[in-house]
């Protein structure tokens, strides 16, 4: 029997209108996987159509009466909304009824609830959020993306361990290379925390490449890029902004006149292929790492394709023993230290 | 009489082969400007051709026997190479013989030498490096880009003042909007330094917009984005990497087959226009702000077009009273505090 994914159907900008069709598409493409749809029955049921007879026991619906909104402070969401869809998916993972939880809801609340319900793995101080980005040579995994704003060198080391385990599980690379994000100005290479983190990573037994710079993310210099959550979040958002601007400008240039529109029509197949290659929807689903369970955060604005990508990635992580890999590495590192 | 730019002809990956032709091109396009070419006479002279008779007194050559290399530690470059081209351009600005200095050399050394020779303006703790990036609505100025790795809230405030003065001088906007780079995660909005800096900026009398995120740089949400040098450097390098990757992928898709090559040929005029619009060479020339003189750092790999852009920007900054604007604002802010 394959993995079971618990889906917070109420999260994200579009709620069940996106999460339910994405769940059905995931079931179709993953013949041995199961899903538990969690949320308000009256919102989910009408979107199921004939799915229940089509998928039988592979599709379950678990009602949850409350919804965590984007404005809910994490502490409030965690303490007062005990029957929220976000809370129930986590309870299902905790109880072993599901192998992974996926939500497009409020990131802060998701982090707080998952940490409260699942707890962190031994040796992990703080869970991190990782993402995967396209690179010239394949993919680059980057963490942390905003969960941890002020990081110690020890935290950065833990991110290295977790990121390395993630790539081992998902990309089937046994010794992924790990780079530490730094700046290359001649005089002033990095701050003290980064310098200390480099020493720890060098001694960690990980496949540590050394310092990398921002452009190495897209060069594909290493498999995993480690940084604190402030820097990672800025790098990601800046990339999103630049990609959007370039896309909009390209479109503008091609719609300038009838002639350029004709040129666009001719070039369309190539432009489409290009767009597909860098389609951010194919990179959706950021794992929360360091917890005693697989949890993935989908982008809030995810559409059906993007959300089903996150589901597929959750299935991949769960079936490739992500949690076990992280805790094994953590344990072996702590042995070395002791 | 127009402004005079002192040019470090020996700096950068290509040295005089780029800096000298760029200087001549600058003289041609700026009929009332003057240049002083600084460096090894035997390397510069052969590249001048008939320029000396063409430009007469507008073109001067000032020999300097030493060269700061990319590997020179800043302190060594500053203390031991007293006749370097980088040092001499700064001496010329200090002596009032030139209105601005431009170099494509070692950033750390340039910062150290300019700080040592020119000194900082009253109220400025540390000079910062600023750059301008294209945005959906025009340009966005970002600082700091790597000169200051660990910044206090007070430093970020000073960057806001300097960035605002820069935009006032170069873009002729009297009250440029200033944003503070932060992250938008619900739970965890920024670190303590950034929170404190927001309070200082709000009380500063600047046109403070509030927090912005990475994507706002390319949205063009504000005229000036303020951040510490580590974050700014990562944002810039990440952008460079992404732009390069997207360019390479677009090229790859268009060269896949004879058919796609034909499509590329058809679309060429549009692709060229697009490329021109985001050509990084048109954004070359990062001012070092907070000094008692105009200093611009060119990208080390700048070509003739890029380096002459930096020269034009230096002329613009010098003739629009950049230094006076910064010191006036600093003074009026310190009055308020006192």
C-alpha cells in the first residue's frame, strides 16, 4: 500500500476550488497513493463528482469545522482553532494515519501548528523551510526561506544536514554538495556567524563545497544552498520579482505592434517551451524540515497544477524516508560531537 | 566649464583597453565634460590615437606608477601603493582637480582608499555602495550592496538618507520614496535591527514607504530600497544569476533545431529590443555614498559601453550636487535630533 497524504483543503487563496481538483489529479497520476481531504464537508463534497466511486478507499474525507485564515496570528491559530483543517492534517500525520501533510495556508500558523503537534527531531533546534529552484544544471535546493530570521552557526549547520537529507531522499543523490551562501567582496567576506558556520560545515562530514554567492543558486554550483531565513526569503522574492518583470517586458515587446505580434505567433512554440522550463508551478511545495513528520507548504496562490506538484513532492519525500534520513544524519553527527 | 572625471585606467578585468576607449566615447557624448586619465603612461598613450588633438585641454593624462590588483588586501593597497592609479584619482578629487573618481578595480581597496583620502561626511558612520536596477516602473536604487555586512538600525537610516539624496540628484525627484527591505512571513516579520530601523526611518522626515519585499525591487514600488550589505549583495548576485540562466535557456530553446533558429531569426528585432531594455551595461556604475567626494565603482568585467555609462553617471552625480545634498540632509536630520 502506497503513501497517504493528508490535504488541508481550506488553505490558500482559492481553497477547495484548487485543492480538491488537484487531489483528484494526483490520485490519477499516482496509482498507489491515497489522500485524506480535510476541511468543511459542504465545501468539499460538491467538488468530488464521481470521484468517490472512481477512487474508492483511496479517497477519504475528514470533516474539520474551522479554518485558519491568512490573518490569524500563529499562536491564536494553534491554541484556539483545534478543529481547523490545518490542525487536523497534522493530527493525522501524528497518529500515523497519513504519511505527509500538505497545506497552502498561513505559513506562520503552519509552522507553529506542525511544531506543536509533531515536535522537532532530536538535535534540531528549529525547523526550516526549503525550496527547489531551477538551475543551469538541474535543481538547487535552498533553505531557510523565512522561518528563521536570526540564525546561529549551529542552526546553519543543521540546515545543511536537513537539506542534504532532502536531496538524498528526493533526487536520489547519496552525497549532495552543500554550499554556504556568502558575499564575495574582497575586503569583507561575510559576517562572523557565516564564518563560524563554514567551520562547522567543513567538520560535519557533509559534502561541503564551501562558500557560494547568489548567482551560484542558478548556476547550479551545488545541490543545497544554506542561508538564514531573512537572506533566503529576500533571494527568493527578488527572483520572483525579476522573473515577473522579464516575462512582462517580453510580452510587452511582442505586443507592441501587429508586426511584433506576428513575430510572437511564429516564435510561440519556442516561447512556450521556454516558459514550461522555468514554470514556477513545477517547483511548488516547500518542505518544512526538522519535524517528526513530512509537511509541505504550497504557495498560497497555487493553481491546480502547482498544488498537485506539491502533493507529488510530498509523496516522494514520504516514500523515500525523508524523516528517517534526517534523524539518522543528526544522530551520527551528534555521536561524532560526543 | 563642465565637470572633470578622474579615471582609474588600470582597474577592471580589461584595464586601459576598455577604460581609455570608454573615456573617449564619454568625451564625445558629453561636450562640456573633461577627463583625467590616470595610470601607466606607456599603457594609456598608445590607445589615444589622435584624441589629444581632438579634445585638447579636455583630456589630460596623469601618470601613476603602481596598480592595485584584485588580490591586494585593502589595507596593503592603501598603505603601500601610494602612487597607484586608484590612489591618484582619489587625490585628484581631494585636491579639487576632479569632481568625481571612477574605478573598475578591487572594491575593498577602493572603499578603503576613498575613505582614507576623502573621509566620510559628518553624520555618516560608514560609506555604502548603491546600485540602480531596472523596474516595471523605471528604476530602483538599492543600497547597501556589500560594503557593510553587519548593520545597525542607525546605519540603515543613514543609507535611507544617502539613497534619497542620490535619487534626488540623479533622477531629479525631490522626495523619493524609501522602502526598507524585509520579509513578509506572517509570524516573523524581520529581525530586531530591521524593526528598529523602520521606526527611525518613519521619524526621519524622509518619504518613508514602509517595509518592502524582494519582489518590490523589480515592481518599482519605491525609488530607494534600503538593506544591509549582506542581503543587498545576495539580492543583486541572485538577480544576475537568474537573468543569466533565463537568457541562456531562451538561447538554448531558440537554437534547438533549424526550425527554431528560423523562428529566432523572425523574432530577432523584438528579442534585441527586449535585451536592450534589460541590458545590465546600461546600469553600470555604483556610487560609493557618504564620502566627501563623488566616487563610482564600475563592474570589473565592464566593456566600453558599460564603463562609459559609469562615467556618464559620475558626471550626472557631480553636476547635480550629490555630496552637498547628502550633507544637507544629514545636517538637518542631526539638528532635529539635537
